C-alpha cells in the first residue's frame, strides 16, 4: 500500500542517483519495505511465480528466435534443428513449450484465488481489470506461438481459429483476410504471427508493471478480506518475510516445471504437431492446447441459431463474452464482504463454478457429439449464470459470517479452538 | 501423455463421461513392450540401436527416409556408433569421438545404398556422389510424386519423428510391425492394401456388400473389425536381416523391437542428456526447496507474538 518512503541512500553514488532518478527508492519502497498483510497464504505466491514464468518465456523465446526460421517451408525443420543441433536447444525449446502450460496453470490458480477472496472488489477494480488484460494477451501470445513450429496442429488450429472471425457480420471476412495476409493460412500468416508473438510478451511485461503499480496503491488483499487497520500490527515488510515465502513457493513450482521438461516434455503436447503441416490432410481431430479447452468448449456449446445470430456467430460471441464478463465482475458482485471464508453460500456456488470450469476443460478436448454437447451447454450456462445471476443475487440475499475486527485479530484467533473465522484454509505463515 | 490421459480419464469418469472416451478410435490398443529407454533413468541399448539401424537400412529405407538425421548423428555421443577412443591402429591425431572422423560412420556413409545429389559442378551439372559423414541420410525417392507412384498412391511417411508423431509411439510402431493379420472373413481387402488391427481406420468401408443394407448401414449382428488397411505390405519376415551377433534371434519381433529402439533414438537423439540433466536439476531444486523452507520457518519464527 502507499506508504511514506523509508529509503535511506547510503553511499554517495546512491544519493547522487536518488536526486536524479529515484529508481532505487522505488524498488526499495515496492519490494523491500512494502507493508504486506502478515496472513497471506500460499495462494498468494502465484504472483511471484507468474513473474518468473514471464521472464523464463522471454529469455528462452529470445534464444529460440535466434535459430528459428519463420517460413512455411523451413519452420518445422528449424525447430528440429534447434532440438538436435543447437547446443542445449532441446532444453530451450522444451522449457519454452512447457513454460506456456506452466504459465497458464499458474494464471488460472491466481485468478481463482482472486475470485475466492474477492480481490477484484473496491478498491482493486483496476488491478483486476489489468489482470484480465494480461490474461487475454497471454492467450493471444500462446495461440500465435503454437502456430510457429508449423506442425499439423499448428496449421489446423490456426485455420480453425482464424476462420471464427469470419462469423462477425460485415467486417468478418476482412478481419480474417487481415490475419491471413492472403486467402488462407500461409506464409504471410506465419510471418505476422511470429512478429506478434515476439512483440506481445513485451506488451504483457508493460501491463504487468501497471498491474503491480495498481497493486501497490491499495496494497494486498488477504485471506480475511479485511483491510489493513494498523500497519504495525497487521503487516510485515515484504522483505524478508515474503521474499523468502515466495521464494519457497517458486522453488516448489519449479520442481513441477522441471518434472515436465525433463521427464515428460511432450506429455502436454499433441503428437500430430510432430507431423509437418499439410493443408491437404485434415487431422482426425483438431484439439487446442489444454489451457484453451474451456473456451473451446464454450465456443462449441452454442449449436443452435438464435434469431439472426447463427450458431457459429453465437459460439464466437459466447467465447469472447466469457472473457469480457470478467471486466465487469467488480460491479456484478455487490457483496461488501470480500473473502468467501465468511460467505458460506457463495463458497458453495464457487466450488461448483470451479467444477464447471474443469468440466468445460475436459469437454473441450472430447469430440463435440452426443451427450458431450449437452454437458457443455449446462456448464456454459452455469459459467455465465454464476456471474450474471448467482453473484448479484447472493450480494442481496446471503448472510455472511461475522468478520474478524482486524487481520491481527484473525491471526491470533486461529490458535483458539472456538476460532470465529472459517477454518477451511490451511494455516498461513505464522 | 500418460499424465494427461490419466488426469482426463479421472475427471471424465467423475463427470460420468467414460462412454464418450471409449467410443473414440477403433484400432486395437498397442501392445505394451518393455523398452530399455522407458522411465526416468532409461537409456538406449547401444546394441539394439546398431541392429535397429541395420534393419532400417536394409528394409525400411527402401520406402522411408529419415530426413532429420545426418550420418554424423550416428557417431555423436549417445548415438548407435559413438566411439570414445579410436580402435587400435589409428594415428594419434585422429579424434574418433568426433562424429565426422568416426571410421564406422565414414564407412556407413560411403557404402550407403543411395547417393546424394550435389552440385552444380564446374560445368553446371548436378552430380550424384557418395555420401559423406556430414551429409543428411538420403531417402529413397527424389520427390513425393515418385514416392506415391511406387507405393500404390500412398506416401510412406518420413520416419525420423515417427515415434513422437503417434500416441504411445514406440509401442504403436512395434505393434504395427508385428501385428499384421489375415483379414477377417467379413471384409474384402483391395489389392495393394493390407489389414492391420493396430492401424487407425474404418473397416466399415471394407465390409463385403452382403453385410451392408441398402443404405450402406451395417446389418444387425455383424461386428465391424477393429483396425484398418494400409498400403504398406508387412515389411518384416523372419531371417530377412542377417545379424552379426549369432545370439540375437532373427525374428520379426526382434527386428521390430530393434528398429523401434533406433527410431526412438532418431526422434530424440538428446533423450539421454535430457534425463541425466533432469535428475541433477531435480536434486538441486529439492535441496533448494528444503533450504528455502527452513529459512522461511526461521524468518517467520521471530514474528510469533
Ligand atoms: C507470454 C510469454 C510467451 C508465451 C506464453 C509463449 C508461448 C509459446 C508457445 C506455446 C509456443 C509453441 C511451442 C511448441 O509447441 O514448440 C511458442 C513458440 C515460440 N516462441 Fe514463444 N511464448 C512467449 C514468449 C516468447 C518470446 C518473448 C519470444 C521471443 C522473443 C518467443 C519466441 C518463440 C519462438 C521463436 C517459438 C517457436 C519455436 C518453438 O516452437 O519452440 N516466445 N511460444
């Protein structure tokens, strides 16, 4: 949270710099002395984990780009050249490819964390919305990155997704032509996707800076959702308390990351992407990467026309709405209580929401036929119903549990058997 | 793959959707073979790699290329013919661990069954010449049209990534090679096509007309066989390749296992380096976790009221 600066330039050089560009002061006040609620649990380590993911993607990506050739006749072979002939190229490529998945795993946990603890509520609306911007940019980046190795799935995923845009009335075909740079997915498409895939991560980096800025004005939310009342009692300085806790969380995350990279590097990928793209041969089934599957399921759940809206356009609208709805979430959930620890009814609906999202993920990877379509429609209806009906109504109807008076109170009460707070969470750092 | 399928299977059965999964794919599930390279510590069996190369060269190379491989790869660290030191009788200044100087690799390249196209030479003509260790391993056909003409209009896929390009690749290719069977009596196979229960296809189309009704639907009570038909004749028969080592059986199963070992290496020649680095990385990271957890407890201990 905003707080008076505690930076003390020690050396002459630091004093000199501080008078001209107080960048060390900024770093000190943001990452060393920043007052942080003392009750943050491990779900709060995912912000740091995400930063590490972004840095890993940028570093490995820059090295890959030194050896990669963005041409339809050479892209596939250049990736194999990276795998076989470039020193540690296999490592760079596997880290980058699995890094995409790890990045999304972390971002999904991070977002569910925000949903559960009401971190999107006043005064953190802008912080939340910047997060949604980052998420959408990540999806665009990962989609275009997946096209670069120019395997069968690369080519056909690009074809399916770019074709969606043609469903937009009037300008759809022109948008699609713009993506393609021609009249089908081809070399110009690959070139612009490479250019944008290189560019967007730096845009993400910029928005991450804004995201952290917007975090440091109101300060962190915390598992109780109760604002900091007394900086002395409720908070600890970020360093060393959270540098060490985040460091531990990051290290555990890297164990999982390394397990994939070194022992199952193709486990999250699709075998068809080791076949060169062939516009004349459609794969038996075209499936996106796992992290797109919930949205793919929503897209395919709209199998009916609605008046003038064709089922295809309806699917596209539903898919984009499922992202855009996150922007207005702060105004849909009217409850004054942030944390679902004190909202037992909301907590139940939230658990069902998580199940619905996972079900959508599973359904997105299965053929859209028979019962699967119905299941996807039910889950899609719940997805939107949760935001548009359940949360607004709960804000009016539910009776929350009593809130602790302060963070310090909540931490102390934890140790008494008749603790007032919902004990569903594992004990945070004490 | 394994991780993803099991997670999905678990989630799907939770949601009561197992039926939907079972309906996908009509081929027989690949036999599970025990591979030397399986598991986190698995390495390639060097003898099997050498025999596998021999099977590839004598049999599969008539129709399939391995375009991602150069001869020199055969002599690089972890490859089938890697030499740490030169055999007796070599000059001191020859470094046989260098794949381009490896005498076995040089000989394999020089005696290879196909030539490479090079040039243009001084008079502007393209010339065929004997391959060098640094050349890509040449394939059987100059282009796709000729490949199809020679194979009943089917295209034999390049094999250098085949075990990564199929689900459970090594088991699948092994099963395909040993799995050719006589076609069930209910189906009619066109000449130049061969039935294989492990190949993904749709056997409804091959059913004899008496098992289909007027609209082309399968008559009640008739079971459509699993598998499919492909344009590759069973490539292996007992004794077709002569192994130098008398102790190794010259059977279809042994050839298939050996060639799959070789093709798996060809798909990822850096697998051994990957796994050994993985073991070191995980040890390092786990120690790091322990130290950080301990520091975390220490730092926060001071905060207890
Ligand atoms: C937000 C961060 C990023 C994400 C989520 C991401 C994601 C991806 C994905 C999913 C792939 C396909 C991997 C595969 O299947 O082979 C890929 C490929 C690639 N990316 Fe990125 N990427 C990111 C940042 C970058 C950056 C900053 C660069 C360059 C400076 C870069 C350069 C490349 C290159 C050259 C490829 C093609 C090589 C390959 O396929 O392995 N990426 N990216």
